[in-house]
């Protein structure tokens, strides 16, 4: 029997790896100073954010609407579980980062979701950040308007 070349062995390993189903789908989201690393698993369960249930980390119906929006748009509610690590910024920035990360992870799962999510602006990173403070403006980013003297 002829010996296999190194390249042939590498090709066999690549074929075996490509046959194995992917464990999770990864997406990274950002908003203001917040970053969210999202892993979505293709099994029914709940989302954990920094080892807490999502409804405990982001309480309230308005927050729920924001982080469920990517799933609702692609009609995949209750089909994914996941872990999310979020850091930096405040709660609103973190919520936006989580939504952005979930959207990117869904695109990693199925590329056909890209136009649907893009239309709703869920794949676009909101680049607005706080404006830096300027010298001589009394602690503000912009100079205050002077009211007319009477």
C-alpha cells in the first residue's frame, strides 16, 4: 500500500472537521463604550448575560423588546440559547451592544438573514459616542449660548 503524502492527510482532517456540526455561533457587538461577545447555541434555553438571566440583567419590557428584536425579525424566537459577556459603558450602551452582537451571531448561523437584519439597521454599529469636553467651556462639550441682555 502506498504511503500517504502529508498534504493528503491534511485534506482528510479538513474534511472531517467540516463535517462536524458547529457548536455555537459567535458575534461581537458594540455601542458607545460597551462591547458584547455573544455565543448562540442551537438549542432551546435562555440567554445568560455575565452569568445572570437576561431578564434579571436587563429588567423591564422595553429592554426585552430591544434584545429580542433580532430574533423576532428573523422569526427564530425561543430557538436559541446563549451566553453573552458584556463590559464597559452603561446599561443602555450594553443593551445596544447585546442587540448588535446577537444580530451578528444570527448572520454567522445563516447568511440569508443579512438583508433582513440590515434593513432594520440591526447590523450597523451605532457610532455615536459622547463628545469630548473642551477647554474653557465650563465643563461642557459645547459653549453655552448667551441669552440676550434686556
